[in-house]
C-alpha cells in the first residue's frame, strides 16, 4: 500500500475538506490518505462511509519529536487515515507488517 500524505492543519474551513475530497478523488487502488489536521473533521466523517471510504482518527501527541529532535508542528492535533472500505484488510496487514501506526 502506498501512503499519500496531506497536511491541512494550517488551513481555515472549508479548505481542509475541499483538499481532502480532491485528494480522495485522485487516490488510486492500493493507496491510502494520511491527513494531518488541526481538528476532528466530523462533517467529513459523515460523508466518507456512504461514499465507500473508511477512516481512523488518532490524536497526535504534542510531545512527539521528529527524528532530528525538532518538535512537530503543534497545529497537527490529529492524524486521519482514509482508505477504501474494500481495502481495509489489505491496509491493516500492511500497517502491521511495516510497524506503522495501527488503525
């Protein structure tokens, strides 16, 4: 599975939802979207499942540091994984095999 990363944490509404929906429209089979966001986008979540998408939203710890020791962007409060429901098992297998964050 290939990760497509999108940081919308510094955008004002409604730009984050627009950017996410545009990115989903371009997502190919075997890809998932990891979104860095400043808030939980509940209106987006309500649109995903009826359109065939699954998601997992995880809080970001402000204490997490990057490999270089620098603090992460504190505007990133959540990481949202969005994937095709039909590929959920494949994504879970991939995340477990690569020791990435689990859904």
